[in-house]
């Protein structure tokens, strides 16, 4: 088991290990006492892990209630968010109580946003059950839901009070969902850590997954400590995401976030090399890492479709956008580009 301490506007622990879900209640009781909790989860995760989470909380003297919503990106919406807020109010949760996000990124993002809004802020705990949530979205305090215009356009920075990552929950993931998480791992390697990239680029990572998750959390912790509110260095974590969000939107979210990030990283690497922004062409290395981890490397959408979709991206600032460029594998930087250059970048999707 590994414990990583995050020092942001709120200090908290990220606990990583196999078979640690039963300690959830004890950890929460040490933070919140014998209070009440709403466990938020989706229809896929509930049959697998909800009862164990409830049992752990109950054994620690915490009274749990559950809010289960339909699985899928379409539930990451204002409609589901308001249903969750109404549920919290109907159950008369107070500021002494807390929320538990049991699931993947959709669950964590929406639960965190609801916690930030309900009674102007109640604590929440992240219990990621997907690799993508474990290595990325459960840490750092970004919470959001989607709007019609694009992903994560309504949100808040709101740090969890605790993250409990039981790696045993990853054993129930479909291979495609595990691969989605590996896209974010590869991303961390390209941005910050060549050694991590080399460790995962050949695939076959499950035997080392605890140390991989821990390293990604350490990297994110360090970035969040420097730039919690996404004004500078934290934007590096958006490597591949400008085109990834376009891919998701063009597919009506039928292409998963991880697969879209994998495609977006290839486009970003190819464009950066061809436009003379990179010191080395990282494209083939990223393509090979994607393929070895069962991730796609291209999509069928036209460049203009992708560029038009990117124009609604929340990272746009007036007539420019911050585009993350790989200088070499293990080092990226922010390149401020005119919005119309997105049309040139999108051409490298073909």
C-alpha cells in the first residue's frame, strides 16, 4: 500500500493498494466522525462494489444512502447533477455529512461538483474504480459536468478530503476501459517522465499497476501544488486533449475519453513535429505505445469537423489557444497559437 499526500488548498491523502476498500469507513470516520454519507455511483459499478462500500461505512458508524445513475457520458449532465442535489436535500444531509464518489471519471467529476454546490460546500471522498480515474481525474480537484456546447464547461475547483484507490476494483474492468486509463498514463510519461513512458510503452502493465498509479499521482500532485487553478503549468496535463475533445464531440461521445486522448496525442505530436515546434518527432513512439496498450491512433473525422469542434473548447482565450507541444518524450511546453492554426493542426489527423 502506498500513501501520497497532496498539498493544495486542502491537504489530503491518496491511499493506493489492493484490497483496501474495507478500510474506507475507518478512514472516513477519522475525518468526519460518525456522520452520514451519500454514495454516488453508476449502474455498472453499483452491482460490483456498492455493497462493500456501504458495509465499510456502516461498520465505522457512518450511515450511508446511495444515489445510482445510469452509466455513461450522457449522464454527466446538468439534469443528473440537479437530481443528485435534490437527493441530497431530500435526505437532509448537513455540512457534517459527506459524499462518496464510487466509480470512474463521470462519477467523480459530478459528485465533486455537487459537493461543492450543496449547502455551499460539503466534503467528498473519491473512490476511483477505473484506471483513468485512479491516475488522473480523482486527484487535483477539477469537477464538472458537460454542456451541449462541450465537455466540462460547467464546473469548479473543489478538492476531495480523501482518495481511496483499491486496485482490486480494476480487475472487473473490460479491457477497453483499462486501455482508456493507459492513455492517461502514456500522457503523463510524454509530458513529464521518460522513465514512466518506457515502463509502459510495451504494454503488459497489470503486474506493475500499483506503482504506475502511484507515479502518476505523484506527478499530478506536484503540478497541482504549483498551479492548482490551471493558470499555467497544470495546462500541460491537457496534452492531446484539444483534439481529443473534438473527437469525442464529433462521435457524439461514442468514442471514449481515453481513446480520444490517444488519438489526440498522435495528432499533437505529428503536428508539432511537422510545424517545427518539437526538438524530436515523438509520433512513432506514441503510436507504438498506443498500439501496445490497445489504443487507437487515428479517427475517421474530417479535419474541418475536428477544428470546428475545437473552437468551443474551454481552453480557448479570445483569439488564441494554449496547445501542448512535446519538446521530447518526457518534456512538454505550452505553445500559444492563433485559433485559426487549429485548422492546420487538424489536417494531421488524416
